[in-house]
């Protein structure tokens, strides 16, 4: 397939075809939109396969699922959760401990569609530079919302949490919530690359803590084939996680991406014309380093 060079990941599209260069992206979008649709079917059409929202839901009247961060806020604010909520949180915790906490960001969170769109538009408009702040800021915000819950005795954060606001707004009407969602989009577009998800969102920060030892990982298994096109760095929402696994062979670094901030989105797999990256089970490499601090990437 002849692909204009100014199209992002032109090499990958040329080598693997459009589907090969977008497979994980398309599968993610289908998953995110399907989950959103399940929540909307009841309120919109009266088909109550799933009742509730991302914070707490009951599927087919039997399977409870509950968000562990909401549960944590509830606990610190002094509320004892009900039995179904405890079962729901346990199921969700076990799932993300296995597949990687930030898989939530790439495969479930509806805000990811908004921030990915801002990132794609930023790339298309060739907007460079902008503000910067430590990526650890999100962990401080996470601590703050827990303190907020403890001191107010309520889960106040969920009133303004854009991750909850977006699906809730689609059901009940967004009101001023659209301004928050649009603000995040514009912030990511003009002010800071991957500003919300990569630096500020406490939900992503919380889920990253669940992913430190997860079994599903991405590995730069064929890193010796890398031709330094840097498309993976450009596509990756957390590009600091790639550098050592891809470029650290001479330092004895494992090719496996062990940073808990990798969202298992699979975009690096999609856009690599050399098929350097692949999903692997964590035990595929016995030489795992500890999941330590992320390494800063080159300015791609
Ligand atoms: S970082 Fe936050 S808003 Fe972004 S995808 Fe993850 S949970 Fe959603
Ligand atoms: S390393 Fe790959 S799978 Fe992980 S966040 Fe980056 S692009 Fe996604």
C-alpha cells in the first residue's frame, strides 16, 4: 500500500496494511464504546442488561462490579460498604491486578477517547512544546482527593471527576460538565502534551498502583530490529516507559515494559513497522527488574 509520508505511522501502514497498523486501537475503541453503550442501553432504550455506572454496576441482576477508588474514598470518609460493593470491588481488583491497572485507561475509560483525540489533533496540527510538570503530580492529586473525602465525610471528587461525569452526562445531561470535558481537551491540545491522563488524573494514578505486578505486559522483544523511527514514542501516551526496554540492551535492561504506567494500549505494537513490540505474559522474561521509576524519553 502506497502511503503518503506525512501520514502518521506511514511505514507501519505501508508494511502491515491499515488494519495491521490500527488493530489494537480499533479493538480498544470497540471495547470502550461497547462498555459505554451497555450503560446507556437501559436509560435510553429500557434494555437493562447493566444497571448503574462505572462506579457501581449490576450486570444481569447478578454480577456486581465496583470501582476500588470510589470504595477507598467511601471508606476514608467513614462509610461501611455493602456486601455487593465489596464483592464487586474484589472482582475488579483481581481483574486489574492481572491485566494491569492502567488497562482501565486504555480499554474502559471514556475520557481516554477525548484525550487521545486531543493528542492526535495536536500531532496533526504539529503543535509542539507547551507546559510541563512532573508526572508524579497525579499521585499528589490522588492523595488530596482521599484527604478531601476524609475531611468532608463524602465522596466529593466524584461530583467533578470527568471519568464519571462523561457517562453520567450522556444519561442525565451534562450541563456545565461539558465545559470541564472541553477544558481538558483544550488543555491537552494547546497547553500540555498528554496533560490530563499523563500528569494530572488521579484515577489513572490509582489504577497504575494496581498494575505494578500485573501479568500482561508489552515487550520490545525484537528491539534489535528497531530503526529509530520513533513512531512508538510519538504514539505512546506514557512515552517515558518505553526508552529503557527499547534502548537499554547495552545496560542489561529487560525488553519488557514493567512500568505500571504502561496502559497496555498496544499502540506501540500497531505503529511499529518492524514489529518490535508484542504482548507477553510477565513470566516470559525471568530477568525482570523491579518496576522502578519511569525513564524520561527523548523529545519525540
Ligand atoms: S488517566 Fe484518567 S481520564 Fe485518562 S484514561 Fe486514565 S482514568 Fe481516564
Ligand atoms: S508502551 Fe505501548 S502499550 Fe504501553 S502505553 Fe505506551 S504505546 Fe501503550
